[in-house]
């Protein structure tokens, strides 16, 4: 297994920067 196997693109738009107003609306 190599570290390179786990390299992938993650757009900034998919990174949560602020919590949602309602916790029930969050997804895991």
C-alpha cells in the first residue's frame, strides 16, 4: 500500500467551513 493510493482531489466547495443551523440537516 502506498500513500499515493490515497491522493484525490477535494474541491473547496465540499469542505464544511461553518456548521449548519440545524444539526439534523447535516450528513455523514
